[in-house]
C-alpha cells in the first residue's frame, strides 16, 4: 500500500502541482494558434486570392519559427531555467499576436506570415521548455502518461482555436464568379477583401492579452529546479554530438518530423477536402474540423488511461496501422466515407506527439534540454510537408491524392513504434539520477 502511494505521488508531487497546472495550460494555449492556421489558410485564399500552395506557406512560416528558435530556446533554458524560457516564450507569443493588427491595416500577406513566424518563435520556447519539464516532473517510468495527460489539453485549445476561427473569422460569405464580377463592377470588391482580412484581428488580440496574463502568473510562482539546472562548472553539461550516438533518439526525431507533417497537413486541408467531396459550406466544414479535434482530445485522454495497462510503443504501433487504413480509405473513396475516415484519424494520431517525445528523451540526462529542442525542430515537418500536399492537390486536382503524404508518415511511425524505439541506449546512467527535485 505504501509503495503504491509513493509511486502515485511521484507521478505528480504535491509540491509541483501548481507549476504542473500552469505549464499544462500552455499546451492549451499553443493549440489555439496551431489550429487557427487551418482557418487562416481558407480565409486568406479568399481575402488575398491565393492558391492552395501559396496559402500552405502559412504553415511554412509558422513552423519555420519552431525550427529556427528551438535550439536558441534550449540554450537560454540551459543557461537559466525552464521558467525563464517559458516566460520569454509567452511574451514573444503575445508580441506576434499583436502584430496581426498592423498586418491587417497594411493588408499585406507577407506581414501576416512574419507575424505568424514571431508567434511560432514564442511557441518554440514554450514547447522546448514545457514538454521535457512535464516529462521530468516525476517518475521517469510514467513520463509518457504524464506528458499525454498534459498534451490532452492541447486539443481543447485546438477546438477553441477552430471554433474562434469559424465563428469570428469566417464571414460565411463565399462569392462565386458572378458575384465577384458584380462587386468589381460596383467598385466594392477591394472593400470586401479588406473587410475579410480585418476579421482575423480580434481573436489574436485576445490571445496576446491571455499570454501576458499567464506570463505574470508564472513569474510569481515558485518552480521546482532539476539537478541538471544547477550551475556546476566542473560537470559535463551535455553535448549535441552525443545525441547522434543514440539510435532511439535519431529515429524519434524522424518520426516526429513525419507525425507533425501528417497532423498539420491533414488539418490544414481538411476543410477543403470536405468542401471538395461533400459540397458543404465553409462554416459547416469548419465545424466538422472542430469535431475532429474533439476526437483528438478524446484520444489523448483515453490513451493516458490505456497506457496504464498497454505499453506506449505498442499502443502507438496499433494506432499507426489503423490510421494507415483510414487514410487509404480517404484516398480511394473520396466523399462522405472518405471524409469520415479522415475525420477519425485524429483520434488515433492523438497520442503520437507526446509518446514519441517522451520515448525519445529517455536516457538523455544533461542532454535533455538540447534533445528536446531538436525534437521541437522536427516540427518543421509541418512547414515542409503541408505545402507539398498543396502542390500535389494543385497538380493532380485532387485533395484526396494529397493525403498520400500522411499515408507515408504513418508507415514510418508504425516502423518506429514496433522496431525503432526499442534500442533505448543510455550513455550516461549516473546523470539520470540527477533528475530529482531541489527547491
């Protein structure tokens, strides 16, 4: 009985409960802008008259911020602490959101891309800090469950993001060619496009205010310190080169690249898939996207429970194979059947990001922060694979065929789950013992 209580207390210790809650809320916060992007893609295709490929650059600009700033974020946190990096990330996130106002006034697509890059740069600090912080905040044997629990609040933010975008950004006005011609003849078309562009501002101003408030709360909260954060000049602080000697880590980075590409690509073009093959309007398509995110959240919460009895890698392997089948259906049977198949991939992809992350950083010791930053850099999969999907859709005139990219991604994730994650090699066993708390 005592052993059981001790094990449960190590899952999340009482002294760390408030920091756990504050940092877990960050997973909710970055879910909002991540999934507003899918709405922005559809909105900017209208307001800036963009092709699917050019609109897909929204994700490229966004995830490029993760790629470029992840290592600087790790360096800052290695020099100071997780708390400093998280606060800095929140303020940078708020600044990027505020840039949406001048971007809308100027009405330049490039300015919006820059603002999204700044937002993602702030999120790079949050993800680089929050993921390993939660994973290390207790017993290492329960790190996958703990991170899945925190990450389960990310899809709640995703749902909020899509609902905000659908309700406040989509106007429901989708003029056809004849209406566009009439607006141009009346000299009202430019005003219509400007009005559609300005609709994106209010949700981002609200996000900026929330981020500043949360930064102030974290500043005033005492965070636990890990032994690896203590400044000991005589000790080894870890090296990036050591990570390349760990097969499970390298394969985990590749799996994360493919996973993020699959997730971002699927959600970015889901609205267009629905409209192309079911004929539904943008608002209904937006609400269906919201439904996929609810399924995603349900998957995260249920995975946290299932992992108590099923090994994380095995569960992820089964879910990867299920998604292979579902994506194949969406490609070969476009329409309502394909749409529902694509819809339910969100449930089964839900556990992948936190599970890959937690399995990949095991055994890294003093390399945990830099290893976490490399895994965050792998998010660039969303920047690369999303426009590739847009290009395939344009060239083949088929959004269904663009889903070949997520199909390939799940093939690799299935391989990683069943085989790639098994070779967990720890080159620094003594350092693993230093991950206990000090106050």
